[in-house]
C-alpha cells in the first residue's frame, strides 16, 4: 500500500481510503517487532504496541456495531459488570499468551468488516448517541454514519501517533523507514528501509 492515500473521486471513497491508510499504519508500526518487543512499555504510557492494536480493534468494532445497527441503537451487552470490566482491562495489555501475529490478524478481520460495511451503508443514517457514556454529549440524540466514520479515522490516527512514539522508544524506528521496510522500497541516500543497509552518499 502506498504511503499516501490515492486520489479520491467522492466522499465515500475518501472515507474508505483514509480509513484504510490509518488501519495500515499499525502494520508499519509493528513491522519487524518480536512478541517480546510488542509487549514492551518503554515510555511514560502504560501501553505497548500490542495493547494499542488490541484497543483500536475493540474501538473500531464498537463503532462499526453502531453503524451496522443504524438507525436503531446497537444491541445492549447483557454481561455482568465483572465480565465487562475484565474484558476492558484485557484490552489494554498484551498478555504473555498472545502473539503479535494473532493480534494483527484480529485487527485485520475487523478492518475488512469495517470496509465492507462502509462500501454500502447510508452515510446520512442516524446513529443514536448512547447516553450512559460520560464523555458522549447529552444534548445530541444522534450522529450520522458520516460523523462516526470521521471520528473513527480520528481515533485510529491519534492512537497510531501514540504507537509511533512507543515504537521509536523501543528501537529508534520511525514511520517512513518502517513503511519502506514493510513494502520493500528501494533504499535512497535520504531514506533507508528498516532492516536494510543505508545507501552511501
């Protein structure tokens, strides 16, 4: 996938391409990491690369459930508070029994479902605002699907930036050299793909 989204012809294509670009960023930030490195928390944040990918997987799934149910509310979760709390806590840690490959596979499955949904959904459909979430507005009854997708892009981009800082703290790698390594770009005097030898000037 190119480092930049391709030219777009309309709103839906723009939403899809920018969403896919942000989804792809997580493959770049995880490129070349071992499971042990993916669990590391080398910054002031308590999160690791693996944990951030788990979190955005859950975040995207929740928003897409709302989109799929629109204009109705998404089905309520009837599990106990203990079960919900345990799942929420698990979302923010990469456990010893988890692998980066499995975490990325779960993320990709959610990505594919989000893309499939966005290709056909009514962008103007109303998405009811859950009023039991303290940071959601109390004076808004519904967002549009369009609003939700812009918000999803924002969420993915914000957490990708967070992941960039964690990755650079692990081994010094930055986004464009990781993209270059992931996609096997030819080295240049100003950009060396991660894992290759620099080109001499």
